[in-house]
C-alpha cells in the first residue's frame, strides 16, 4: 500500500490534497479501497453544500458493502469527479490520482494541518 507524503489523512481513511488556493481534492485511501473491494458506485448528493469536518458527504458502494464518506475538513463541496459515473473502479486502480472523489472549497486551509501525515496514517493502519 502507498501513502503519499503530499497528502493529509483522516482516521476514517479519507485523504485531502491542496489543488490551488482554497481548493482541495478529497478521496479515499489505498487502504480503504482494498478493504472495500471492487467499487461499483460513488454517490455524492452534497454538491454546493457547506459542510463541517466529519460530516457524511456521500457513500461508496462496493460489491458487498456500502460505506459512508466523511469530509476531512470544513468547506463547500464544489464538484464530484465526473469520471466516476462511468468508471467507479478508478477508486480501486488509482485512489490518489484519477480516482479522486470531490473538490472542496475550504474557508480555513490551516485546518488541514490538523489531519494525519503519511507516517501517522501508516502507523494507524499498520
């Protein structure tokens, strides 16, 4: 499993990466996608909504389970990855790249520093 150093992580297995300015990209970790198995659908009905850190922003459906997706930091969800509609398996094959889930506009980017770094997340999942 990989845990890129340029990302920040949550204990709920989401990652966040600054794209530019106050725009951040959110997805689930390599560990999470392996635990879930083959992902068949990603549902996010919170586009345009302002939400707090830890709130459920959507769900990811795998062959045998459905899991909630938790927002790593507070902000407004601006976009769902359009490629996931036709290729949800991108979350399995490229969780830190083409398998990203949402774009988020964050009011206070400093809150990202409170999340886990790669080493702390790796020790969490073993």
